[in-house]
C-alpha cells in the first residue's frame, strides 16, 4: 500500500511537470493572454443559468445586468492525449482565443465604420471584458457549489479522481444579458412576432455575413434569445442604408460562437470540426441501420457538413441559410400545435379573438413555408434579403422590412419619422 502511494505520488509529480510544460509551450495561451487579462474579479449574487458543451453561464444583478460565460481551458496537447468525458467539457486555449476574437468582432457591429461605410447590427451581445482566472475563482460563487446537484450531472473529473493538484484556468467572458431563450416562450409569442424574429435574424446575419464573412454554424434553439424591446421598430444599418423591422416587443440576440467562422483584419477564425462530424457520420449510420429517424437538428448538421465538406476554413454562406431553416422549423412546429389545439367552431365568449388568433397563425404558418423554400433557393443571406424586399408574392407582408438612405434618416431610433422626409429606395 505504501509503495502504491509512493508510485501514485511520483506519477502525480510527473504529470504536474508535464502539464506545466504543455501550458508553457501552448501557443493558444500566449494568444489569449493578448486579449484577456489575468485576474480574479469578484462577482456577487451570481445565479447559475445553464451549461453548454464547453461552458457554464451565470447571471448577475448586483454588479449591473450582465452574463458571465465561463469556459474551462486545457492545453491543446493535453486534450489530444487524454480521453475522458469530463475533459471533453474543456476546450483548448487556441479555440477559446478564436471564440474571443469572433465575439469581439461581432460586438463591434453595434456601431462600425469601415472605409466611410456605416454598419449597425444589435443581434449579437456586447462583450464588456474578458479574464483568465484560476479554479480558485469558483469559491467566490456561492450558487456554483450546488448547481451540479440541480441542473447538471458531471462525470468524474480525472484530475481530482487521481489526486492531481493542478490549478487549471478558465476564460471568463462578461457580456450583456441577452434575455430569455426563444424556445422557452415560443408558444406564447404572437404569430407576427415570429416574422419579426425571423427577419431580424436574416438581416443581422446578412450584415455579419457581408462584413466579416461570418457563419454561425450552430444556430440551434438554445442559441437564440429574446430581449424585451419597448420601441416600435428595430434599426439596422448596412452599407449606409438603414433597415427597420417592426419589433413586436422583442430584440433578437444570437449567442455562442464556439463553432463559428469569421474573417477579421484578413485573419480567418474558425474551429475545425472534422473529428466531430466523423463521429456524426457513425451515429447517422447507426440510426439508418436501426431505422430510427434523425432529429431535425441532426439533419441540419448533416446538410451543413455536406456543404462544408471538411473545408472548415473556407467561407460557406449557405450554412446560414441552412440554419435558418431550423429556426423556421421550430416556429412552424409551434404554430402547428396551436392550430391543432384551437378550433374556430368553438362557441364561447372568446370566439372572435380565437378566430382572429387562428387567422394570424394560419397566415404566418403558410408564409413560413415560403421562407423555407427561399432558404433552399438562396446561397447567401444577401440574396435572400434582396428577394424578400423585391418579392411580390407576400414575403414582406404583415411585418414589413423598410429601408432608407442614411442621410434621410439622421440620428434617432427610427420610430417616429415623417414620411415626406424619407425617400425609400429599391435595394440592389
């Protein structure tokens, strides 16, 4: 027993020495230290929101309304050598650096000028600050100690299991609070709000696509949030042209750029997901053999991989169209349930409002199918946008995209404008 303890202690010292060497030689860590400062910031009254594949998310009200995203980091060389479900919840310093750069660039779209051309897009969260912090930071988060019992089921951490006393680091990204998940309130939304949300996503991604060659590559329902918005319309600016969309009470926020691709200052940031999609192909074959239908989200991943063909660094704007098809699918599914549950023949005191609600739901349900076909036909979201605003078949009905010359609009939010002072133009 004593000998085993000595061997374990010897192995532990060897591992720690190896870990420190990997950490010192990790180029991703050197890069991320240029964009995030090493610190132990103290946040109070953090509430755990949830976990993704590589990060945990908290909300704070005490220090101002913001969200804290915590990404567990390990040296890339170590991740290649250790196979563990717990280690799989970590990401490399280099991948975290890529996510930092992508998130920072998208945050700048809030107000961006490039070669005297003005762009404005608010669907991506503002990034306030970034820190690199040791594990000891967790002791400052009271709610974090109990969240795993309530929300998450962790596997055994191999570092703790084998008594490896290694102080690991986390990337902490402080960003604006983006509101509620769309999927949590989708069944309560007005049907026209669906059209507003869809058009906000199309226009916002179009701007990012054109400015940064951006692809999200993972726009599932957990990555679309809705902020309450009390103004009548939301304003975007693309190439000095102002675009407004009725808000219907919500501003869309798109989060999580873990899998995204973007070009900024002639540098391409992306995540090579070849290994993930190799496993995905095996999973697809097993489903086919078992005659088990694929989930819609898996179908979208499959369509995306067919477009990308493992060329993850290249720009494939079609993938944004593919993911919007998934958003449309979720919206139509919600509307379909409403239409099945409601009957216009039911006679009660709410008959008029029930019929009205069915009419709205039917209109939007049918129109979303046209949007779905449009996504199949278009290769870029700019092409999609041009089709919508020039279309005569109703794609721009009900919740109308309006567009103006920037010089005619002036400063302001675009909510109260005299029509005689606005000159609309045909885009493209």
